C-alpha cells in the first residue's frame, strides 16, 4: 500500500473520514471473520506477516474475496488500534442507509445514545433477537465507529442500519404504517405486562437524559407509549439501568 | 495534601495499590454523590477550587462528613482520570469482603468476567433488581477498579461484594445451604421457562469462554443447572449476547 492509501485509511477512525470516504474499519480476527462470513462489502484486508502466519488468520484470508495487503506492523498501527486489530483489519464499504427506503419492523431506534460501546452492544442484542432495523439519530454514536463495530460482535451485518438527522420523520412514517411506537422510560407500562407484538418500534434514550421531549410526545399518539423496568424496593443508590442492559431486557421480553 | 499523600492516592488506580491500602477511588460528581448519599465509608473528598464553586458540588461537600481537601487541578489529575473526575473525587475504604461470613441469596457470581465495565454494569443491574450479594473470582475484574466503580453508578453501595480466589468453595457452601445454583450458558433451560425462586444463585461466565468447566460441573448437582437466552432464527453473525446484557435479561426474568 502507498503512504497515501495508509493515510486515507487512518482517517477512518474519525467520523468525518468515514463520511467522506463512505467506508469504515473492522478490526481484529473475530470481527473480520464475522464480516467475511456474513458476506460484508469488504474492499480490502490488511494483515501483518506475523498475523498471516497464524492458522486461523490464514484460513480467513483464504475465505475472503477481498484484496489482501501484507503490511508492516507499524503501518497497521497507524491505521487501526494495535491492541484491537491484533495484526488484522478489514476495510468495508459503509452499510448505513439514510432511511429513505422502507423501514421494516421490528425496529429499534436510538435517541442520542452517545457511547459507541452501548450502540454496538444494542446492535448486537438487536441482531440476536431478530430486530430488522436499527435507526440512530445524529446525537447517537456512529454505528461504524471502531468501538461500536467491535462491540456489535458481527451484529452490524445482520440488521439494516439507518442514520437520520432526527427521529421525528422516521417515527411519523412508522406510525403512519400502523407500527406501535414504544419508548423506554422510568414510568409507563411495566415490562412484565408489556406485549407489543412484532409490528412495533422501541426507542431507547440517551445515557444521561433518557428520551428527548419531542420523541416522548410522539409516542403518546401512536398506539404505543412508555415502558419501564421495575427495580426492587430499596435500590437507593442506582437510579436506572445501563441503556444496553435495559435494551436487552426489553428486547428479550418483546421478541424473545 | 502532602506530595506523599497524593502519591499514595495515585496508586489506587492499580489493583495492587488498592489491595495494599485497603481503599479505592470514586471519581466524578454523580459517583461521589451516590457514595455520600449511601453512607459509604468515605475518608476524604478531593476537589479543585473551580469545581467547588459549582452549585451541585458545593451542596455535596456540605452533605459529606468526610474531610474535604481543596487541591490544584494538576494534582487531582495525577490521582484520578481528569475526564472522569471533573474536579471531584472521593477516597473510600474498601467495601469488598472475603466471603468468610454468610452469603445471602439472591446471589450473582462472576466467573472470570474480565472487563471492568461489564463488572460495574452487572453490579448496577444486580443492585437494581435487589440481588443481595455479588461474588467475583480472582479472574474477574476488581469491583473497585475505577471503571467498574463508575459503571456501577452507585450500585456498589447497595449490594454486598465478595472476592474469592475461585468460586468452588462459595458454590459448595451455597449448595449446602439449599440454594439452587444456575449458570448462564448457550444451552439448558430457556429463560422463558426459567423460574428459580429467590433462594438461588446465578453464575455469569467470562466474555470469551463462558463458564469454566469446574463451575459448570458443580451446577449439575445442585438442583439448578444451565439457563440460556434463545436468539432469533437466522441471527448468523452474532454468537452470543454481551455478558452484562445477558445478566440483565436473566436478572429481570428471575427477580423482576
């Protein structure tokens, strides 16, 4: 690879670089395996000579149809995170859509979920339970952020991913299609009584502030509403669950 | 504070320092608030002059019975993580026991959960659902690791925390007391059919390898067994759920 190509790839750790180039990085043996085995649009695989000598990596390189570049370890480290890549990374074309096409239920929507680890874990959980589409607004961490990709553990290849400026239009369209809109909150229906059916959408709010007002307002008029996960009496110190844990509890009840 | 005192506190970001000194750091306004409001054994609060001027921090400093030290921002940054502490950190005496005393059910046991963020999220979830005791083995990340403390969001003050060299003796004692032992796995009873009752214990295994063989063996003879969370058909890319998400799903079903 040329200096310039490596420099371009290094830009993919940042949101701006990913947007400009329309591609992103997949780091580490397990993540690259998941991409290759899912038929992801992988353009290239970069590998160090040392990693290529590994049995599992060698098998992976034989399976991929993408161009394989053997690069020096220091060059690979300039592109990705050395600890994560362990000598292997793939470059994939973006898989995130803009939501202009139809959005199939069951849908999970993320309303300002800021931590890439949470976004990735939510995509992983959504894939596990058979969610069709995960939609993120512009305050939600990028699905193709390296930490989100890693935390999704291959889930990004199993669900349709959509990114929109804000969730309003998506929610209005879903409601127009007869999809019941639900949002995770600290009040409303208890998850133990909750049975939304498959033609529904669930919104998870931000780690610090929960659902935005505009989103909560829309849920009231959609045949859905708010759903909460009751805690034990006397859990004084803890005010809420982690957003990916809460998402897991709700998706398990809904689709499990 | 003297140079030496600050140097000692800086050792608390490491496991060895915490073990030697029997105390740990609580960083950031929310976490220190949770500690003070839960009556945690806080020895001292360190705050920058700038942070002390904040309304919320000032109220917090009035509530705590601990000694308050105003320190320079660069000194605080030497002790804790600047991004996390936001000018405030507390020093608490250790709250982790050695399991020599009685261990009350419901119990959550961690069998080599290595990521401090997962350990903290599991403690947070355990506190939310009213688990009495969380036990970690020596391959599990330290409950008092700064990342685990932060991820627990105050949960460490609501549950009894125990650290043991390995889980074998704890499981044998629980089984001897008639507590049913369950372990999260990819097979066994489906969570949708699972109803362990309160006098039970649940073991979560490591992120990469699940339950250790020695633990899985013990579950078979305890009136419990293995429990799994079924995924959707065709979720090809994703092999499992994140351990804190799986823990949330199981605890919600068990105690929710």
